[in-house]
């Protein structure tokens, strides 16, 4: 995916919606344009990075542009807390502090801004993480779409957890903490008024306590990833690529709520590429799989945790396959550019 | 300024451009809406905050929405580095790491995005601070104005420096590291095609080495502040308010470049309220003033440092006055909502 000598873009090319969707186009933009411009010194731009000279601390940033601002199960405020808390958690870290930066479109009703800020404050309080600093910018009508929220978080790593997308090993069990597809289909259905939003709600929630429950397993936890933009398909492909392994999952073991399946059928979407905001994928050593499942199920947000597959003992590096209900195998591709813009 | 029991806004009020301008409207929005929603636990939302449990570390966040993206002396990329490095520096901290989060409008030429990222990378390298993590979101045409950049920084405090806007003392000397008004007038002139941009350039630059030069003075450095949004008038008013002191400056001692003065005359602007991105105000104990000036002038970015005033031995708390060229006194008010939107 990352050529040694990346081809520069033509100078007349422009940014596409898909460049922000978390799939192949996003990876290309990073590899070809952003990372070369920033120089090699900073290392790879990961979702959460170790702080130089402070290897116990992790930093993560995310800008939230979800449309609409409010949807069943959450809003841009709670999502901005959960998204960053979860990015920290996926590096095995407990959140210490958040910053919040707003870009507000002139004319946004103050009542809506207040709702969002109250939801953000409540989500931060429930997650037990203080908002310590912030910034507010206002731009003229038409220069932004209502409200964008950036959160940046600092986390402290659990002493024994060192998960990384590059640490999957042959034989690992692939665990999933809950059903997929709820966030993306809820936001899309709300935005487009498709009617599914009466039956489903976003799974947006913090996952750091679920990760804390896994902490006693220590080294046996190889990879943690929350399948947000690009869904489970993008998360598994990134892990398979970064760890140079082949991953196989069982279609029948992947929990897809009926309402999500119906919505995806109607929209021609694969639930595997739909964004989630409240579940995680864990790759754990096979001998620790049962203990890890028990730990996940000990928390409400992990009570539906299941084993969905494994890392194959051998196979093409970077390949993700799905064993279908009828026993056939199909390749799960890295999404090109998600069909669902502005989902987070 | 901050009533004990803030009046809530009427529910039909909307966000105004001035709410983001760094003046009284911004303070009201924070005091009445944002801070109550976030609860009292997080403490005040300062530009840079101490990390809970890690008092040697400071965190600061800023979203940059400057228009146009490119202007004489800089662009949104270099500005995003300098702005956050400087916010850290004003808390007496050296930058350890930056995160960068982009919100890109669909259709932005990749060549422009590359220019910005290269400038950002160069500015970070020159400041000696690595970009360790990032995020990219793309929104549809018309949902954002080209490009917004958030940077969040982590800094480590100099051991002896503990500057705070609340630490000004009667008798303090008020120092200014360089001329004012360049950034705001340059951006405005470029945006509106006024022609002044041929003669002036933004002063955007990192100030952490200037602060480092002050570090040996330790406790004698009471306050550091970079007069960005709202200009010198807002910075001095915030310090006077937070420290409960009266501040007086001499008009003839405040360096205003001729081109800035001409532009402000034409536009009906007071140079005191125009944003700067490359100078700082230092309040230092009177006996340390000469040593501080020498330290500031030892660096190229502080070579034009001057003493512009003092904290009065007594006087109305929170009051800032200007002694004019003819010896009269006028009150320097906190700007309501800056006349210059999208200046940073």
C-alpha cells in the first residue's frame, strides 16, 4: 500500500470526499502528501501516539464534523468525547485530560450550542476525564456547516498493556466487543430521513473501562482497535497490513443487528464498512481468548462480546477473508473511500 | 466582567462573528454557556492548562480558520504551529509535541494542501517540535471554507518560570518584545486587496526561545502573554482583570510600524486591538526589568523589545490606561468583538 517512492499527485487534482473516509484514499493522501510534507522525523501519524520522552503518555486528536449534530444515541458533543477517549484506550491508555476546540458557524442558535456543550460535559464527566483547555472560533455564514468540534486527549498507559496494530501473531483469536453497524446507519438514516432511526441508535460510548478490564491479561493482548471510519473491514485490513498476517473471520459470528442489516440491504452497504463508535476489536493470544472474553463480558459495554475469527497460521500477508454462511471464502477489501461522509 | 450568577442567553439568540473574536463577547460566551455546561470540575478554560497530576506539563489547543490561507509572512500551516507553540510558551513551557487535525473542503486543490502541509512541517522543524499524530476530515463543497487546521501542543515547563495572567504586581514593568499590528493588518489587507500587503508582512513566528531567554530570571517574570485576537488591548485588559491591578502604558513607547499606522488610519482601526502572532508582553518585577530587556534583545525575535508601561502602585482594579502623546490619559477598553474576523 505504501510504495517506497510514492507517486506525487498531479498538480490539478483536488481533495475528494473519499479522502476523509478512512479508507484507501485516506491512506494515499497521508502517504503521498501529508507525511512527506511533515518529514520523517515525527514517525508515522497514528491515531494515538506516544509522547516523545514520556513513553507512559499517549496523545490523540480528532476533529468531528458529523451531520446532523444530533442523532439517536448521541450528538457531536458526546461523540467528540467518546471518539478521543477510545483512540487513547486503543493504545492501552486511560484518559487524563481533554482539550476542546470549536469552529462555529455564525447564526448557530445558542440553544443548540448549549445542548452540545452540555452533552460534551456530561460525557466527559461520565468518562471521568476533565476538559482542561479550549478554543472557540466563529466563521461567517456559509463558511462552515453549523459546528465542528476538535478534541485532543492525553492518556496514561496501563503498565502491562502494549497493544499495537503491528502486534498481531499467527494463531491469535479475534474478538469483537459488540454488534456492528449501529453508528453509521443511525447517522445516515437520521440525516436522510430514512426512518430506520426509530429502531436503532448509535453505539457511541467510551471504551476505556473495557480496556481496563483487559489490562490484567497484559502481553496476551496484542492489538486493540475501534472500527470507526471504514468499519470492521478497514480496521482488520489495517491490522493485517501492519502486522503482516492473514486474518479470517466467520460471517455467522459477526453480530449485525436486524435493523442494521435491513438498512444496509436497502442502501446497498456492507455492514463491515459501516462506522462504529462503541465496540472494539481485540487480537489476543489463543490461550488467553476465553479469559479475555470473560473480561469483556464483565462490563455492560462488552456483554455481547464474541470471538469472530483468528489470525491464520500462514497466508498472504495483509489479507483479510470472510468465511460466508455457506462456507465459501471472500476477500474483505479495504474500503476505497467510505460511502458515508461526515459520519463522525 | 464575570458575574457571580451569569444571566442565561435568550433561547432565540444565535452565535455572532464577534463571539469568536477574543473580546468581551467571547468572554461572555465562555462564562455564560461553555463553562457552565462543562461543569466546574475542569477549572477555568485557559489558553494553556496544566495537565492534571503532571504539573510540569502544559496542554494548549487552537483551531485556525484564517482567511486567506496564504498571506505575506506565512500561511495557515506555519500560523498553526506558531500559535500553539506560543500559547505553550506563555505558560513558561517548551513544546514537546504537536497534534495536527485538518478539516478540508471537498475540491481544495491538492497543490494548496501540499503547500500548507509543507509550511506546517517546516515551521514545526524550525521550532524543534515533532508532529506526532493527526486526523483528516473532508466535508462537502460549501460545508467549510477551504481548510481549517487544529493544532494541540504539549509543553514542558521551565523549572523556574511560573508566569500567570493573575500574577501581575504593583510596580511591575510592562515589556513588549516587538512592534504591534503586523499580523492583523497583513491578513486583512491581503483578504480585501487593500494594497498594504506589499509593504508589510505578518510577524508570525515562534516565541519559545524568547521565553527560554527569560527563564534565568525565574520568579521575577510574573506574566507572559502573546497579544493575538483582540491585540494588545485585550491582552492587557485580561491581565489587569485577572491580577486585579491597574496598568498604564505610554502611547509613545508602543512601537507601531508606519505601514500598520497607515492601514489602521484608513480602516478606522486602533492598532491596540489588532492581532499579533510574533510578539509577547512580559510583566516583570521592576528590579529585573533591565535584565529582562537585555535577555529579550539577545534574540532576533526580541531585538526591538521595549518597556511600554507599568503596573500602577494603586488604581482601579482591572483598568488599563494609555498616556497619550500630548500627556492626556485615556482608558484602553477590552474590545467588544474584534472588527477583524478570521485573522487566525
